[in-house]
């Protein structure tokens, strides 16, 4: 069993900032990577940012330069700092982790981010 607890969503005005956090716990030894995905109404879920235990980071082009992902491998936590938010960033944001060794993916329940004036 793997549990993911997400926090930090909410309502913010355009140009504002939010910080999302994800904490993983349960029956695993270590994580291969942690990431954030989002799904806007009527759209498919998409990758926002992903960070590997090796240090490799991937960003969607739409958030590059505005969002920053970080990970604490010892604590199995990840954060997504979101700056210069735009209305099109409005979505449910999901934390996803992949276990080292097995490659099993696990998803959080999601946290809503609304960017609106």
C-alpha cells in the first residue's frame, strides 16, 4: 500500500503563486520519480513536471520557466512551486509517484487549482 497526501491547492488571481506539496508513505523502499499531472475540464490529463531520483527534471513547455519542481528523496516528498499563474493553469493537479525497482505508479486524489480574478 502506498499513500499520497497532496496539499496546497486553492484559488489564486492571475499572476499569483501557489505551492503544491505531495508526501508519499507506505510499503516501499524508495521512489524512482515523483511528478505532477493536471487535468482541466474536458481535457486529458497531462504531465506538468517530473523529477527523478537521479536529479533529471522534465517540464511541460507550457509551464517551463514558471513552475519549479523539487523532491526530498529521504522524506519522499515533492513540491511544485507555481509562479505567474494563468487562467489556463486551472485544473485538478495530481501527484504521481513511481516506485523504484517495481516501476509501479501510484496516484494521489488530486487538488484543485483555480486561477481567476
